C-alpha cells in the first residue's frame, strides 16, 4: 500500500499535478515556502518552478482515548478515561500542519494536565463519579483554548470511565452491600410490625364482636327467664349457673387446659 502510494505520488509529480482526496487538504509549497492549502480535486503543480505538495492534512473528526492515573481529594487513586474528538480547521490548515507535528501527543499531554492538576484532585471519589460531566467540561475548556492556537477544534470531550483501585472498588462494593442489607432488615422489620399490628387489630375486633354476641345471648336468656320466673334472684341464679356450665364446657374442650379449681367462699376453711 505504501509503495503504491509513493509510486502514484511520483507519477503525479512527473505529470505536474496533484490529486487531493475528499475531506483532505494538501499543503502547497514553492521553493520551501508555504503558498496555499489545496482543497479536494486535481491541481496543476509545475515542479520545474519549485512547487510541490509538502504534506496532507485530514479534516475528518478523529478520536483519541486517554487513560490517566490521578488522586482524588480523599487520597484515592483512580484511573480516568477521557475520550476526545477533534478535527483540524480548514481555514487554519497551515497552523495545524506546520506548527504542530503530532497532535495526538499534544492533546494527550493537555488532558493529563487538565485532569490531574485542575479537576479530579479537588473532588472526593464520590463526587468524581457524580460529576463526570463537569470534569469533561473542564478538560474540554482547557483543550479548546490550547489547541485553538494550533488550528484544531475540540468537537467533544467525554469522561467515559472512572476506575478506582481494585482494593477501593471491593471496599465500595462491601459498603454498598452492607447499606442494602441494613435497608432490607429495616423493611423486613417494618413489614413484621405492620403484620403484628394488623393481627392485634383483628384479634381485638374479633374479641369485641364475640363479647357483643355473648352479651346479646345473655340478654336474650334473661329476657326469656323473666317471662316465666318473676323472682329477680332466681333469674340471676339461673344466669350464673348457665355461665358456670359454659365455662366448664370451654375448659373441657381445650386440649391443654391447666385450670385448677379450689374450694372458695366468704369464710376461710379450717
């Protein structure tokens, strides 16, 4: 591929012409002095008068990924990965071609300086994760000012990843897991509390309804006895006897009853 390109350039030089590809400009020189930036197309370059193509410059948007290590404000070492998209400006092609030999290395140096010196050291680790857009904006502003002097435009800068040290990462995962566990325990306790409250409310309502039913039952018994027994004392004795037998029946029904009856009365027995 390189041999074919060199052969094509040699043929074009012999024919005194130069073909410039799309999204590319060619640097025309006459006797070593810059004349013009040739746009895409075919151009006449009589080599006999010292004109030649000194080089070519791509105008396409290019991307450079920079990974740099730095330390946050809380003394945690992290790797910050920045993705920079840039391109050469057509109206300043000569500056981009002549004043800067390797643009990628220059951009990388400015990213290191902007990230290490200006941004991340002023933030805690959590802030670095939360404010990646602010870090990217700070880096982009620094790059834009610096690279504009060399005829380059910074299209966009992104912080694509923040990678702390492996020990720190494990510690962060453990802290996160512990926090989630505490939240789960609190939610479980709250659920059990709600269940107990609802169970107690249900039992209270059931006992209330049962008491209402027993009271109505006894009132019906008293009303029925009053029709046939005119004596109030006899009615009360019969009601008490009925309650006594009901109590005995309930004690007998219970499978694990541990009730003990002892003699009782108004006087103490000898």
